[in-house]
C-alpha cells in the first residue's frame, strides 16, 4: 500500500504546484491585457499609443528580469542558502543605467513626453528587483510561494495603472499610480520570499552541477540572451507578415499567431517546475519535461486540426473562421518553440556558454528565407516560420543530447519512474 501512496502524493503535489503557478501566470497576462482595454476607453488616441509603447518598452526591459530569475533559480538549485542580492542589485543597476542613458533617444525617436519615459524607467526597476526573489523561490522549489510572489508582482505592476485609468487619472497619473504600487509590492514580495527559507534541502551528494558558487552578470546575460532570442524568434514571422503582406493578409496572419503564442506559452509551467532539478543535472527530469511538453504540443496541434475553424473564430472572430485549415501549422510552430524553450533552459541549467545560438540562427534563417526565398504570401511566411521553429527544436535536441553524453559517457539506460517535479510545496 505504501508503494502506491508516494507516487499519488507526488502527482497530487505536482498538480497543485503546477496549477498555482499557471493561475499566477494567467493573472499576470489577464491584468496586462486589461490595461490597453481600459486605456482605449479612457485615453485619447495619442495617449493610448503612448501607453502601448510604454508597455512594449517595459516588456523589452523585462528581459533582464527574466534572465535574472532563470540565472538565480539555477544558482540556488546548485548552491542552496547562498545570497543572490549582489547580482540582483547589479542587474538592476545596469538595467537602470542603460534606460537612463537611452531616455533622450526614446523621447526623440518615439515622441514620448520626458515625464512618461522617466516613469517608465522607475517602473522597470521593481520588476528586475522582484525577479531575484522569484528566482530564489523557483530554485528552492518553493513553488506555491513562487505563485504567490508572481501574483503580488502582477498586482503591483498593473493594479495602480488599472485603477488610475478607471478613475480618469490620465496617462501620467495612471503611470504614477502604477509606479507607487510597484514599489509597495516589493516589501510584500520580500516577506513571501524570506518566509520558510530555512530548511531548504541541499542537492544530493554527487548530483551537484559543475560551476563555482558565485553568480555573476555573465550568467544573467546568458539567460537574458536566451529569453530575448525566444521573443525575437517567436515574433519574427508576425513582423515579417506586417512588412511583406497586404494589410488585410497581415491582420489575418496576426490572428493565426494567437494560436502560436497559446501553444508556446501554455506548457511553460513545466519548465518552471523542472528547471531547479535540471540544474542538478537530473537527466530524468529533463526527459520528463520534454515528454510532457511534447504531449501538450501534440494535443494542441491535433485539436487545431480537428477544430481549426473554431480556433480562428475564437481568436479573431467569425470573419476568420475560413482560415481554419491553417490552424494546425500555427499551433505546430508554437509547439516546436515550446520544445525549444525547454531544451534551451536545459542548456542554461547545465552551464552552457551560448545556449541561445540555435534560436538566433533560426531567427536569422527565418528572416532570410521569408524575404529572399519564400513567396510573399500568407502560406509562404507560415511555412517558413514552422520550418524555422522545427529546425531550432531539432538542433537544440541534438545539442542537449550530445552534452548529456559528454557529461556521462558510460551511463546506461535510466529508470523511467516519474521525477518529483513538484518539489517543496511551502
């Protein structure tokens, strides 16, 4: 009886932690979508454009925070109890310095008021600082607290802006309210990250990954480059469609990319749960994560094939239902990139120096083929994007497999018992 209880318990914990992280990510995305919806109702067209630009710039600057969280999570999984405050402050300082230096360029090139750009800089810093604590929670496998922290950060980032817009505070007033809420959220997030930190288990003997106990900006820049590569590769076809197709075709293509983004981000909770154990060079966890994401992608592609018209109708309305035959290919593009995301995180976890190279190559190949080789049609860009995503996933799979063999060339077949991706539930 005891032999059957543990797997059920592990599965239950994994489901609970995964659901909590997924709910937090959904809250973040939902609040982010609510901002432009309210802006469209309470701002002038000019201010709405400025708000959308600010959101895009914050997302770009947030790449540093995403890289920091990944690097900190890998480091804490390998070296429990070590402080990451220095690299967090360093990353925030470098990000702030770059943004401050870029203020004149942003003001003149994007025609934004200087006070709006100043608020943009101020709103970016809490996101980067929070990433350090979120990375500690992820690396320590305290996933329920990670979900709480993600929720606190999401409310801090967006609640003030949403409230300001709803109350008619205007663009500057809403951004100022968002700035205040962002900094109010930081001490709350610090309490969430600090509570329960004692008693984190160290990696089992013999399973520590190679590498020193010091985390520096190089590791952060490596992880940030990987995040940026994923964004560039997954959005390149949308930008190309805007440039190479007619406005009507470009609009239709943008509806298809909604399916791509859904297939890409839907299974990412698996990577969040698996990363700390992959950092301890747990090959079984890496294989399990790859298998789960593959199964999720296959299910989404199958669903798109069976109900493509419905998928396009939900994404863009009845006018686009006739494009349902293309739905499986957009879903497949996202599914391939989801696999690439898992594998590139496995490379980061193993300490690879240039894990994002295959994605950058795929993005460059996508641009070259779409512009100079493929026909400038809806289907031409779609097929090019799917091929680039598949090539990136395949290249990363080969690289990860070769890296695993180099680390353990004499390893035989491994047990297939499911790993405990859920970790701690505190």
